[in-house]
C-alpha cells in the first residue's frame, strides 16, 4: 500500500477568488469579525483570534472560485518528502518545494487535485500570538465544503494521497473527512460541477456563536440558513452570504474523533438530522443555489496541460 504524501496537522487557511474583493474585505473585517493582516492591490489577508497567521486570503477575480486550500505539516523535511512522493505518483507540482515568497512566509509546495483545486502543504510559517478578546469573533477557518462531480473519486484521492479519513457520510451525497481529531476539515458534496460550496469559521463557544449572529443582525445581515445544529459533526451552523455571493458559516462545537473508537456512520438526509435543534428547518432553494456556486475550472484554466492529463487518467 502506498503511503500518503504527508501527515496533515490541520487546515490552515483558504484563498477565495472573489468578484467583490474590496467590499468583501470590508465585510469580513468590519462585520464578520476577522482582522486584516495585510492588504494591497487586488489581495488581502485576514486572520482570526487563533494562532494562524491568516485564515483567509481574498483575491480579486473575474468570477468567484477557490484559489487554494492550505494544510499545515510539521517540518520543511516533510514538505520535501511530500514532493518526492507526489513525483513518484505522477502528480504535478505547480509550486515549490521551497521557501514561500508570500504573506505569512513558510516552506511549502502546491499541487493540483483531480478537479483542478490547488492544495498547498506549508510548514514554518510566521508565528503569531493568539488574540485575547471578549468579542464574539472567529478563531479561524475550521472546514471547507467542496462541490464535486465525482464524490467517490474525490474521497479516494484525499484518502490515498493526503491520508484523510472519512468520518461520516450523508447518504451518498456528502462525505466528511478529517485530518486530525476534528470531525471534518474538508467535506465533499456531490454536484453538477466543481465549485466551493462554503467556508466555515470557528466560534469558540455556543454563546459566541449566537452573539456573532446577533452582531451580523445588527449590521442588517440575516442568515441564509440557521441557526441550527447538524447531525453529522454535531456542530452548530448559521450560513450567510458575503458581498460576492460566496457562502460563509459560523460554527462551533465540532465533534472530536477518537481514532480507536470512532465508527463511520451513514446519516439519512432528512430535516430532523440536518438540524437537530429544529430551529432552522430544511435549507431553502436560495441557500442551495448559493452553495452550488458556479463551475470553477481552478488550476486547469491556468495550466491547461493539467486538465488534459486529468482527463486521460
């Protein structure tokens, strides 16, 4: 059996390509509760109160999409070993391995998954201290849900290449995958096209989760769906739309997995399990449309040769 290319420590950050970059920076910093680390030109980096340099990078683009997903690994040596294993598997590296000349620094590499998403493995980023505050604001990014045209192929790739484990299924429509004790840091949703479904930001307590929703209401921003509590993952949820139409989520209380005792479960897709509290009801047609996004070729648009290689494989 071929070993995964690396041991992922956690989801570190997400880059979003957005058609409303300036307005989104204002939304995420003035309303959502993140703090701008650095900005300039057509990009901005924002952090939560946790110990990660930044949680999200916003990049101006002609259409909404996913820029990249960044996972933390332990050391530069692990990055170099990941590069060797990717080459042995015939998976194209599009950046690194080596020092990262970008905000936050570090030592990393970038490669492309089956549907054109750029995955970054990163070690030795700039250290930042946690921010102690009484405000109800996110600690950082906690998971990303991705729309996929082939959920089985996506799960196999992320299991085999990245060593992620399936925590639960929602019938054969969603797969929740973990890289540490959190129930999921990536989830895949079977869909008509590849796209980012939503990005979730962690609130430290249920109280902060509810207070954060209250702050958004004060700014005139109402939930698309929520508040409620999911069955798979046991986490609270409340979904909102940002100025570009991308979906963002406040969440708290994600289930913690004991690797020696956890049993993967297939959940039925019924309203009483999608929302255990019964406060949110089923998702509306509007939120489903927002989460569907638009078809996103990702790196295949920038590197056409990768698209043809993926089609052949």
